[in-house]
């Protein structure tokens, strides 16, 4: 027995050209949508991949830097300052000198210890004083300017020593008086010969005077006392500063150790800088790709509806031509007892089939086209898993949207055809 | 069987009203073959379409088997037409995408009766189409196409068979075969109303009527 479904399929097979044109229209509409979607999704996936790769690269770089720093910590020395145990560190950092003091003998004890290796030891006695002869407050530093270890393991001295009777002056202390090398100055009633004059440094050195340690101890009435030991390039076997601290504490129990700038610290700061720069670059890349994604989305938001509207018009036109050509068939079907709804069904069922086939092909074509364009725009290759994800994301919607588009576009011409009066057509025939 | 009383049909034409049928009254009884002749444009096809429930008259009444089918809803009228009325046209109006046997089966589309479908082979044999039943209309001769159209019209054993110039495109032999088939159908109890130019119809029809300018004449 013949059915409406039978009638629809036989007619479609008979007029294959028009069927293919209809399918092509839906294919283009769905393909443009799926293609745009795939392209955007691949762009997003690609963005994730690029950002992940960059993050991995940054992580590797940071790990390499960490490794370098760890090795640096093991092989390079620290610069540490050894202070009396009861020295308030807040005061030390605020004033940059220690108010408390400790025996000068500590320097010798530390130098002779076998537990750690220290290249240079610079004991100092520092104090803020009023320089009555010039009427201003200065920092007076007494320093040997030499390391006791140099006798056992001669190396270049870290600083030039100040000889007894000599004085080194900071910028502000010599500028106003126009002092020159070799000039005589009086400090706390004692005569000194100017040994060196520092250029402007913009720090406390500009108001500092350096004299020989024992002279300073005399002037400050602190014989055999110092208040800081600067230990430069400390080496130890263990992991870095904590071990240095422990070892010094073992040798000089009445002291505390704080770290001064060191190569390890510099590298650590460099690592932090690399990390910050890397994160900034990754964020910039992310923002740039988000902007590109937004631009493509805006473009797709205009293009896809336009293409779909054009295809809908084309499908409507095809259906209209179909109904015009099949007027007599419609009239005969009506004469044979078919109602308006059944005639409407014939055209809309065809639109449904066209929508489903066109939708399926459109998904395939759109995904492949999106992948091709995506590859051309983004470079590299597209993973099958990404394509399958795209298909899965749009398949259901496309298979729903395509028939709806096709039926909606065919609705008006099909309705007009179904409502045609068969007698009018048969009288004209 | 078919009873037409005071039927008038007026169309709105570009130059005013056109009275296609004027006060036409006609009865075709069961087992009667009535032929209506007239020149082109005299209203023959309009009368046939109105009698088949496809063209609502401006005034008058048409009943088939006592049923005033213009009083029915469009859906019920369509069903009534599918079951009780058969059409044969001059241009055959076969579906070009269906083969011969499916074109005959098409009459059962709105009825969906399995028993009716079983009559198809019988009709194919009756009209000598057994060797052509799988062919599409485009592969058939005009005579074969008209026989298919006739078989389609007879599939549901309609009470009333309406034929509009069914021999107009046929040669003498095929035309005679169609007229004979109509006569045979009337002989089997069906009512046949034929509108035609064919002068041979006198040999087959029980009654001949003339339609002139929308009015029936003796």
C-alpha cells in the first residue's frame, strides 16, 4: 500500500537535482555555523595549548634557575654580618650600625675555625658621633680594612685598609670644606691625614668617616671591642645560610648572623624577575588570543546568520519553485481525497529529510572546513580528539537546527501550495 | 446517485462576473452512463468539478448517494470524495515519479484500505497493463497512461465516476477502449458522468445532454 512517506521519497528520488540543491543549501548553512564553531573551538584549544606550552617552558626555566640557585648556594659564598647577640635587628636595619659591641677576639676565633671557610673578615666599630670640629653629626667607622686570613691564604683584599693616622671621608664631609688628599683634619682632638675622598653615593657613606680600627677604639673608648664582623664569601658544605648560621653560632655563641647581599640572592631575585616577566608574557599572550577570539566571534556572529538567512531564502525559493511545478500533482492528490494537512506534510517531510541530510553533511563539511581553515590560520595540525569534540558539541544542535531551518524556510510556500484550490488548477490544465 | 438541482456557478472575471453554470439540474442514476457535450468554454469542466465536490457552487445543491457533500467539513468532504467519487482527466495527471501500479494505488492513499489495494493486480490485468506495471508514466504510451488513470479512478469502486474528456488525447482505438470501459463500469452498477467532444460517445452513453453557455439543453 502506498503511503505519504512512500510518495515523499519516490518524488525526492525522481527529482534528485532539486533535492541536491536543497541539501546543498542546508549544508552551506549548517556548514558555516559548524565551521565557525569549530574554528573558534580550535582557536580556544590552540590557545590553551600555547599557554600550557609557555607555562611549561616558564616552569622549566624556573626549575633550571632554582637548580642553579641551589647549586650556587652550595658552591658560592654568602656575605653575612655577625652582630652581638643582644643587638636589636630593627635598630640595626634602621641605623645600619650596631649599638651593642663584642670582643674583637671573635674575629680571630672565627678565622681559625675549621668548620667554615670565610674568604674575608672585616671587623668594624661603628658609632654615630658629633664631630665637634666641623659641627655636624657623622658616622665614624673604625675598620682594619684587612682580613686576618690573608696571612694564611693570601687573596686580594676586599677593601683597602685605612692606616693609623689616616682618614677616609664621605662626600658631604669633604665637599663643603674643599678638602683634598693629604690635607690634615682634626677629629675629636686628634689629627688625621686625608687618605681617600669618596664621590657622592647618595647614602649614609656620604656622612661617614673611616679610620683605623684601633684608633677608633681609642677615640670611642672601646678598647678591644667591635660591634660587627662582615664575613664575605662564606663557604660551607651544607645547604646555604641556615647551616652557615648554625656553624657560626657554634663558634661564636654570643652572636647573631644576618645575610647581606650575595650572588645567590641576586640570582634568586633574577629568578623572581624571570617568573614575573614570564607570567606577564603569558598573560599578554592570553589577552591577545582572547581579543582575537572575540574578533572572530564577532565576525562569525555576523557572517553565520547572514549565510543562514541567505540559505533559508534559497530553500524557500526552491520549495516555492517545487510547489509551482507540482501544482497539478497537488490538485490531483486533493481530488483523490488528500486534505490540506496531508499536502502540507508532503512538502514539509521533504524539507525535514533535506534538513537532516544537509545537517549531517553540513556538520561533516563544517568540521573539516573549520579544521582546514584553523590549520591555515593557526599553523600546526589539528588533533582528531579536538575534531571529535567539535562534532560532539554541535551534532545534536545542528541536527535539530537544520531541519528547523529547512522546515521554517519551506513553511510558507508549502502552506500556500496546500491551500491552493484544486479546481482552479484543474480548470486551467 | 448524483443529483444536481438548480446549480449555478459564477466566477469573478477581469471584466466582471462570468456565469459558468446557470440553473443546471441533472440526475445520474446508478448503472447509468450520461454524457454531456458542448463546445469549449461552455462550462463542462466546471460542472464536473462541482459534481466531484471540488468546486463549491454559487447556488443550488449537489448530492451523491443522498449526501449533500458541500454541507460537510472540508476534511469529511475529502474523505467522501476519496471513497465515493472517481476522476478521469484528459491529461491523465499521473504522478511522474510513481510507476504504473503505484499510480493506480494512489487512489487508495487517502482511504488506506488493504482490501482495496489488493484490487490493483486485477485492474492491471483488466486494462492490459501487466507488462507495464513497473514503468514510469514517461515510458508509457498515451493510451496506456489513460488506462492507468482509468484504473486509478476505479480502484475504490466509486459510486460516481466523473470523466473529463478522457478520449481527447487518444487515438480512435484507445478512445473506444476507454469509452467501453466507462460503459462497462456503468453496467456494473456505477454512475458515470462524462463531458466530451467525442461524437462516438453516442454509441456508449445511455443519455447525451448538451451544455450551451452554462445551461443544459435537450
